[in-house]
C-alpha cells in the first residue's frame, strides 16, 4: 500500500426528508454506519426540523425539499415522509439525479408505484424501498435456515403478529387511516412471506375492527398460495390481549418435507427434524447502542437494511427490496383489501405489470 493513500472508500452524501417518529431511527442508524454522512435534513414543519437538527447535530436544514436538493446535490435521498408525499419527493429526487430510498407503504397503490419506478428508470437513479422486517435478525435467521434447505421443501408457513400494544400513541395517524393494519403492518409480513416462499398466485383475506376508536381494520387474517405450492397464513392483530405481549415480534412456523421451524416469542428458533430430534438457537437481536425497548428488533433491522443498502451500492448489486420487487408486496396489500371486500380469492398483480 502506498503511504498517504487511504483504502477507505469515499463517503456517500445523503439527505433525509421527513423528520418524524420513525426518521429518528434512520438518522441514528446512518450516523452509526461508517461511509455515509447525512449532510442535511428537511421537514415542512419548522419546529420538528429544528428539533431533529439539534438532536443529531446536522448543520443544514430546509422546509422545502426542492431547496434542499438544489443546495446539497446529494448522492442519495432517504424519504421518511408518509405515503401522500412520495410522488412529489421521488420525482424531485430523481430529477436531481439522486439515488432514492423510500419508506413503506410506497406510493399508495401499485399503479402509483409503477409510475415512480418508471420515473427513476428514466433518470437512471436507483429506487429502494425501506422494507426492514425481512432484515430483523430473527427473521433473517429463519430465511437463511430455510434457504439452506434445513427442513427440505416447505409446504406450509404461518407468519403471525398479535399484540395489544398502543401503537396510536407514537403514530396517531394510524387511528385515522381508512386502511390500517394490512397497509401499515401486514405489508411487512406479506413481504416476509415473499422472502421465504416466493411470489403469490392466490390470496384470500378477512378483516375486522375491534377497537371502536379507530377508523380502519385492526385485525386481518390472510391465506396465500405461492407459485412454490406453499400455503401461508399471515395473521395480524392490534386487538390481542396477552399477559406477555410479544410486541413488536413476528412469530413464524414453517413445515417442510424433512422437518419444521418454529420461531418463538423468546427469540428461540427451533428446528425439528424428520427423526423426532430438535435443536434450538437463540436469535435475539443485538441492540444498537442508541436503541430503546421495546423497539429493539425494529431498530436493529433499520441498521441492517441500511448496511445492506450501502454494501449493495458499493458492490453494484441491486438491493432485495428495490422498487420493482416491492411492487409485488404492494400488490399483495391491494389484493388483500379486494379479497376482504369480496370475501373471495384474488390473483395479485405482479411486476412487470401487464
Ligand atoms: N419501516 C417501519 O418499520 C416503519 C415504522 C413506522 C413508520 N414507518 C413509515 O415511515 C413513514 C413516516 O412515519 P412516521 O411515523 O415517522 O410519521 P410522522 O407523521 O411522525 O412523520 C412524518 C414527517 O414527515 C413530514 N413531511 C410530510 N410531508 C413532507 C414533505 N412533503 N416534505 C417534508 N416533510 C414532510 C411531516 O411534517 C412529519 O414530520 C410512514 O410511511 C410510515 O409507514 C415505517
């Protein structure tokens, strides 16, 4: 190595738009990741902007995304603003030639997502969706174990998230949303189902609202049939009262031709084999220094997602949850609401759209 030459790759300069509840996790994770610098933030609420700038020591801040992009010319834009803002912000960032990471639920519908995917392609910028559940440590271990063939060919899965946690306190907009649990939470579980078993060719769904003080559904039960012939139950509830609430954990059961996997609430992943044996591993997340209970598994997955995004960027490979891939998760959300309305079975759309 020549003296005086660093082997550290040049840092990637990013900006973050939308400084709300979840953005703080993204900012903490970026600040802990070597090789990335968030050079400016943007929120149209000046008080919120000032709070976040001070908390994270970020010198530059704007209330207007257009001004932010003109001033900073960033390598990438991390959009943590809610869905109604996605179209405008993605278009601005793509026109500025910046790579884009955008929060879920992306764009609001598969049709709107398609238009934005095409905009990004046109401007030659990458589009990644911040879909972090498949990056939770415990869930990733299930994905890896299954992909290694540890239980043979899977034929049944259950991805379950049942809690009575008061999510409305930190995210009051969830109580007002016409579509709630599938679009906000089920979307993550549907994405995990795709990561585990591949694309879905049929989907049925039933929903209900238990909490009288909210607008949308807080309970959903979905049945998916995958191209791979796996049948998956995806069930979620924010109306489940339990003495020991597993919030915010997702529990997973998979049956395969040569064994089964069970991910339990205590972060124990058990593999049962065909001879009646079993082995159990602990798959608890390692809490980032900045994490706060009970959010640890989610916060850790934000770090894992962002680290993979950076690694993919450096390696010139696409991330798993690029826009085109996430289109198929969004299509499952759409299919679930249609199936619930009709009490029928729906064939979800798929990328590339017809
Ligand atoms: N991946 C996850 O696990 C996870 C968890 C929670 C929330 N989310 C998602 O993150 C997004 C934000 O959720 P939140 O709970 O942080 O919401 P929030 O309401 O707390 O914050 C959103 C912020 O965006 C700002 N904003 C809105 N439009 C803007 C615009 N055009 N320009 C600049 N700023 C704008 C608002 O002023 C607000 O401060 C949502 O899409 C939500 O679904 C993801």
